[in-house]
């Protein structure tokens, strides 16, 4: 439990009274390790980037600092080539090698520090400032993740493409994202809980409660990431470790309260040697909290508003007729060249489903009755498909154009998304039968 941050109640009380107190040797060693390890992890990973504005200058500088060394360790120690990439994953090979480097550096630094500073009896002042640093890192992270959940940005409602994708083709992470996203209220409650953790962490009087709540929430997040293969395993585990490190100095008081006994005031290390200095530190934490809340909420609101914009051709379009180079192609299951559906979900994105249930995404540009499709990863302005769009009725679409060198004429009909049970079935106070076993033909099954 990161015992380096633990000081006994008696020792802490004596330290506050001005009497010199000697920490146990193990406590001093663990404190040195924790300070180096958590400090490097926060600076060299995405934790510190959760502070609004930090990513603008720190991301290209801070994250690039260890890159040559990490690549060398990957080749020399693990025999693999690792490359830092902004793929959205926090568990790339580069991230794991970086974590290994941080761990080894922390161990070596702890050994050297322990030898050179072996006469030091305690690090109470440094522990106080270290806890403030950890609280800021944790609070910024929890507030950031909480706000995007409140606005349903992290796990949005299942997309139109997800509605027609076979369940068996979903990855475990996609199942988790859909499970949470299908209930906006549940996601917002999760977000509000994470925001509460961040708020409690930055208010000195409630910091212990915030650390304990973050530890509980962090444990759940880490377990979900481990069991649903979410690529945030490294970050979530270290968030849990940081929360435990912050809660450790209050372990005795927490245990006393849980046993139903009264406990005295906190004796955990605090930043600042005088009452006035501690008030200044507390005030700065409150100011930082307000900044994080305001900046995060403003960013979340803008992103939420952008998500409300739907494309003109929004919907799931079933390909009723598919004519390629003058030949009508029958809708045979297994034909990878015949399109089954075209799905318009976001302003700049179109998803194409073939008769093999293979999904491919393209960047879409629709203007003046012309639809151009570009490869998502291709910066070239040349589209791979261009269509003239005709819409005789609101639920009928005709596409005439060229794709990958073939002349195509497509007739499409609109499918109502609300016809799917996932969107039609909501909350019911009264349920005569469980609404989770419709394949058996029970009376609870909705009509198709």
C-alpha cells in the first residue's frame, strides 16, 4: 500500500509538536521509491496531460524526452522494436517498455538515494508536498474522465453501425462500451461519481475520503480494463496505486472509524510548515479545482454540442438494388463485393457493410448533391468513390457514380433505427416477464 507515505499516528503527532521523529528504515526506503516512481510516471505518461492546457506544450516535449532510451531498451533488453504512437491505446509495446524503464530507474534511484542519504531520519515535509502532487494528478484524471462520462462522450450511445453488427463480432471492449452507452443516465452517474472523487481529493479536509473513494473506484476501473481488454490497464493500475498511497497515512483512522470508534484529527503529513502556509496551499488547490471544473465542463459542452450535429443523409440505408458495370448483383450472403448497407451516422463518416457482414469506414464529403468517399487514413484529396445523390422520397435514396474503377447504381431504402429493440425498449416499472430472453418465444418478447 505504498508504505513510504505511512507515518504512525504517534510519530506524526510528535512531528507536529516539533519533536524529531525517526521513521522506520522500510518506510524511508518505500517513500524514496514511491516519490521517484510516481513522479516519473506522472511526468512521462498521460496523467499530467489531464490538466487542461498542459497537453498543448507538454505532450510534444515531455512524452518525447525518453523516446530514444525506451526504443534502445526495447531492442537491447526485450529484442523488439517499439515505437511511440498516438493510437488511443495506453498499453502499446512502447508504453510497457517505458513502464519497465520507470520501474528500473526508481529502483536504482532508491538504492543510490538510500546510500547517500542514510542518515536522514524522516521525510515528513517532502511527504506532505508529495501527497499534494499525487492529489492533483489523481484529481485531474478523475475529473477529466468524469466530465466526458457526464456528457456521454467517452461511451456514447451505440452507433447505427453497431445496431446492425452481429453481437458475436464485437470485441469485449465494444461490448463494455455498448453496455454503458446504451444507458446515458447510468454513464452520467458514473461520471458524477468520478467528478466527486476529484472534488474530494482537492479539498484538504476531505482529501482522505477522496483517496479512499478513488481507490474503490480505481479498483473497479482496473478490473473492467483487465477483464474487457480495455487498453488503459497501465494507467488504471497506477491510479489505483496512487489512491492507495494517499489513503495509507489515514489507514489507522479509517480502520478505527469502520470499527465504530471515535478517532482524533488527521496526523498525515501536510504541505507547509505553518498554518498560514497550509492555508495558502489549500486555497491554491481550491483554485485549481475550480479551473479544472470550468475548463473541463466548457470543453465537454462544446464536444457534446458537436455530437448533436447529424448528417443530412443520417440513417441505416439498405441496398435494395446493386448494379455494377451494368450488371445487377443479387444479394447473396458471402459476396464480399456486394454492399448490403450504407450507414450515415456522423457528419464526416460513412460505414459500408458488405454481404459478408464486413464493415469498412470512410471519410465522407456531401455537398451540392455529390457524395465523395475518402480513405480514413489517406490524406490524399482524391476520393475512392464519387456518387451523384438523388432522394426521390425521404426513405428512398439513389446513388449513381464510380467506386474503385467500377460504375455503380444503387437503390437504397431507409431503415428506422427505432425499430431495434435496443432503442425501442426502455425502462418499465412493471415487467410481467424478464425482457432478456426473447429468443425463446416467451410472451415477454416484443413483436417483430
